[in-house]
C-alpha cells in the first residue's frame, strides 16, 4: 500500500506546485476543506461473538454464550476528511479514521485525486486516481464513505467496505439526452489481491467496519488443511501477483427519479501467488446490478444484486483449495416523515462451495432484516436507532464449537456528529 500512498503524495506535490491562472483558485486549508465524523455508538446484542474477535459472527457487535444480551458503548468511528481544491478542475479527498478493534489506532480510509473539468457541452468527464472504493455501493454516500439513513449497510456493501478497496485509476464519462443520461466508468487497479478471503472463510456479514490501508482482519477457526496453508488473518490492502485488475460500470437514467447501473469487477488474481506469511492472490470477480428510484419527494427505494466467484490455491483431486460462488441481494425503502427518516431493508445471501469439504467448507445461506430511524437534531448532529436481525447456516461453525445455524439480533443507537 505504501507505493500507492507515495504516488498520491507525489501527485499532490506536483499539483500544488502548478502555476496557472486556475491555480489562483486553490483552497488547500479552510473550513470548506476540513470535515469530520464522530459516531458515538451504544449496542445490545445476543447470539454468537463478533467476527472482530476471530469468530463467525455476522455483525459488528456480538454476544456471549449463555448471555441474553450483551451491551457495548464506544466511539465507533472518528474520521477527518480533507478535501482540498488544487485548481478549478483538480481536487482531492483524504480520509483518515480511527475505529476500535483495528490493527492501527489511526489509518487511511481513502486518499485520491479527482480531475473534473467544467463541462462545456452535454458530455462530462472526470478522472480519479489513488486509494479508493470502486463505485459499487448505492448506500455509502456520506462523509468518510458512511451511510445516510441506517447505521449498518447491506451485506453487499459491508463486504465492499471490508475487502474491495483498490489503488488505481478510473475514468468516467456521462452524456445527457434530454431527460435521459448515460454514463460509463472504467477502472484499472492493483493492491486488492486478497479480496474474497474474508467472504469465503468467514462468510457474509452486516457491519460498518471499513478496511485500513495497513490493516488486517482476523479469520475464524479454519479446517486443519486450511490452517496449514492460510494465515489466521487477511491483509486488507496488498499486491501479491503484480497483475492489473479492472472494473467497468454502466449507468442509465431513463427518466428523472430512476437510475439503473451494472458493474463488472475482476481483480485478475493468479490464484497461486503467495507471500512468506501465507497471504494468497485470490481470483475474484463479480457482477452487480443496482437501481435507485425516487417515486416522490419523500420516498427512496434502493435495490442491488451481486453474483460472483472467488478461488485460490493449486489443483487437487477434489478441486482448488477454495472455489466458491457467492450471491447476495437487498431491497431498501426510506420514507421521510417530517424531519424523520424511516428505513426498512431486507437482505438475502449465500455461498456455494465447489471445492472439497475436507479442505474447507465455505457453504452458507442466510437472510437479514433491518429497521432504522434517523432524526436530525441540528445541521451537524443526528441520532439514529436501528434493529438488525440475522439468521444464517454455515457448517464450518463446528470448528468454533458452534451450531451451524445461528440467529442474532443487534439493537443499536448512534449519535453522529458531522461537520
């Protein structure tokens, strides 16, 4: 990851040194360029321990065996976002954040340059380069890649937050045809070689934990074979096989209030690249379809579906070490009532394992339901309440001495300051 940050720092230095008429409009440090998020969280949870403690838990907070509900109170996130304008056309986004239960107390969330010239026609262009999330999520549209109306994103976008962040560059073009609009985005990247590790060996989850530039996630107990070939943690950002991945996204707005998109992502991992501490170059690709619909001024409906495959390892008589298909989908509806926003969401997810169960059984299926309420206390402060229920079946829980089927309910409140 250090190479990506060095590239970003060099680009920033060059940009800041430009001498042009547009450079006179630079704004590097002012109230308009410094923003922040502080999220004070209270939670009560039953069910299995959280995956952040090295288990199979599906939520950010977890219970304990023999307990009904376990309480937690913490600062879930403290983030500083710097958005300097370097010229009229060139800006940057740098997120530095602190999250509990991470390798480093403070680390980068994202750091990238944006080149967005003023449009002179119905066609608009933009470029982005650095360390960032690909344009997959429809939910994470707030400061520091946060969500707007819930506390917890869907299973799809929880996984994006954990494992799908890249060092690369992307180009975007959009064109208006009357009320319609078409757009296309193409990205090339590296440093996302381990994407799929957590999804396969832990499974799907619903949480708002974001990966760190230098961080890692602990893995749950593995099969005897897998614990021999795979480390007990997965690094969030690493380049192992030195191959370029890519993604392509298409957007269509057929009418005001309705946006449709399709995305294909492929990290082009070679499956057998491995480091001395047993981090592998997984081959992970997926298709994503999404829709945003605003039927009126008070209602928003989001829907996304994802289907893909992840695999790694050498061929054996029973197949690769891991060869797993994965799928997930959700539908979310938000209704504004006065100043309040009420949100309901339902998720489904499953993994289908094509490798030998004796190597590692990654089969899984489950569902989740979320109900949330958000109320803006002021321009800077809002309060949120959320109830999240998750049920899933995963045979590999036996390695943690747990029953394959687990159900869990998480009750959360969030007092969020955004400036």
